[in-house]
C-alpha cells in the first residue's frame, strides 16, 4: 500500500478517536449534573428528596399515593428503576415488606441493598409510636418495630429530612452544603406550618380512623384517637365491630377520617348512627410533589376537623 494512502487512513482513524473523546468530554458534565438518581417508595419521601436534592437529584416514586403501600406487587418497572438507582428511600418498619425485598432482589443493584450507603430506611431515624399490633390483636398487619405511618407527622418528617440530607451528602459530597441548607429550611417550614394548623383546630377533638395510618396526627394536632373502623389492623370492618363502636361512642361528638383508597362503608355507618361527619383524605401527596405538596396535605388533614 502506498505510503500516502496509509498516512491518510491513520489520519482518519486518529480524527475519529479524537471525535469520540471530545464527545465523551461534552457528555461527562451533563451526566455529572444529573446528580443522584433516587427511588423513593412513597411520595412523602419523594417530596422530601426533591426538596433537599434540588437540581442535583432525580426522584422516582414507586407506590402510587392512591394505593395502600402495604399491598403492592414487585413490578418489573420497580426493578428497572431500582437497577439504575444511586439511592433507595423506604419508610421501613414493615410497611413495604410485602413487595420491596423482592423488587430489590430483582434489581440486582448492590448499592441499594440493606446496610449500604445507598439504602436509606426512614424508620431508623425517628422514634416510632407503639403499634397497636404489638399488643394485639395481630390477625392482620403486625408492625413489630412500631407504627410505620409516621408520614402523617410533619415533625418526624422534618427530622427525617435532616438525616436524609446527611446521607445524600455522603454520596454527593460536592453538594453537601446545599443539601443541608435545603433540609434545614424544609424542617423549619414543616414545623411552622404544623404549629399554625394546630392553632386553628378546635381543641380536644375526638376522631375515629380506619387504620392506624393516621395515628400520628395526635403528635401535632389537638386530637385523640378513640377508635378504629378495622377490628384489627388489616382486617376489614365487621358489622359487630361497627355496632360496638356506636355503642361506645353514642352521645359524644367527633369526626371519622379514612384514606381515599379505603372503603367508605364503615365511616358511613358511624355517620348515620352517631351523626359524626366523615372525611376521606389522602395519606400522601401527589407522586410528583415537592415540599409544597406535602404542606398542602397537612392542611387537608387539619381542615377536615372543626376549626376555631
């Protein structure tokens, strides 16, 4: 082969290599800018992650907010999302135990396995209320670690946000200062909003709830849980149990709250027989929410109760 043709071929090859290298340099900052790829099991955790992560985090929520997070399936789409994740945020304390371990195994992503920095279990960061299943009856759900439904308590969510910022800082230290500043600002907003809403609610409110998923309202609102529509957590209301509730609460005033995805029959029975108003409320903000969505959810809970 003539020398000139060989030189031309080498020149073209070097030019192609240089083009690929230049393209890689162009794409590298864009990839770095994407920051942390976070998967949250619930939209309450997702809202915190978006608020704290800002532009340095991409957040995907697994559990639809209009579904009971106890009863989901380990879908292939969950596994695909977890396979690409840098962080997995879960409530913990048994809430997702029916489906999340299987999704983690299917994802085959060591970074988000239990004990790894990319696995954040929110229940480990706060003190849990004692679950009624710890003392019985325990025919349905059994929450041995305590009540996992602390997403209904903005004060605990504030603490979780601060702990989450610390973990995100470990994984993405270049943005640690920004994560902590956003977490502190979010915690302040959560605490201030909780205080304002509590001041607007009439004191000494009595409420019946469907499941123990709204028990944490007692932690920041002037309410007392006086009964459950379920005879035991995870067991649908029975006629005998509802009649017993009516007998116990007859002649008193209160409010019945239940989740939008829970059946209304038991609440309607109490409304007919006690005259207590009933409200179906969401338990989590919309799936794409930031902190504002969670603050609006807090307002929804508080406004379902008599106001001053």
